[in-house]
């Protein structure tokens, strides 16, 4: 079997000792998460981590497209909301608002948004299994 393409393979190891706190080990990082039967207030649970991965995917693609297009911006942020249903338990909808501080014209901001939607691994994966909708807004640089 040929070696795995490290740019296309992702690995994580998760564990718990039954204390309600789990750890994910991935790359050189450890992420603590709520592994208890109920959701606590301090640590993120699995749905929070999924929502966070979606947000990180969008931000990563803003940076990526900043270089590829190129697209000049001072700051980018995203707010993501995930909605779940109980039976069967699953995320049914993701909504987002991307905000970029930029002096790029509106058609370039729209181009950035289309590229975020087209080239995000997590974005496209989740869009296949639930409704994903969002907007992008630009604020002028100061």
C-alpha cells in the first residue's frame, strides 16, 4: 500500500477516563472536550467542535483566497449557528455570516464568498448532509 498523502489525510485520537472530560490529540495539539452524558457549560461538546470546524474552514479559506485571488483584507471573522433536531439526532442547518474589513469592491467580496463556498473541505462536506446558508458583508478599512 502506498504511503498516505499527508495533505489529504487527517488523523485524531480521542480518549476519556469516564470523568466527563475527553481529549482529542491531533497533530501537535490536544483539545479538551465535554464527553459527559449531558452538556456542560465549560468545555465544547462534539456539536460545538463540528460548528467550530466549519468556522475554521471558512476563516482558512478567507486567508487562502486572500493569497490566491489576491484579496486584501485587514480582518475577517465569522459567526456560525448550528441547529440540530432530536430524532434522529443530527445537525440539520448551519447558518453563517462572514465579515471582512476590506476596501475591495463589492464584486470582489462576492467572488471571495463564492470561493469560500466552492473550495472549503468542511464546508462542502457539511453542505452535502444539511442545509448551509450564509452571507458575507464588508466593512471599510479605517
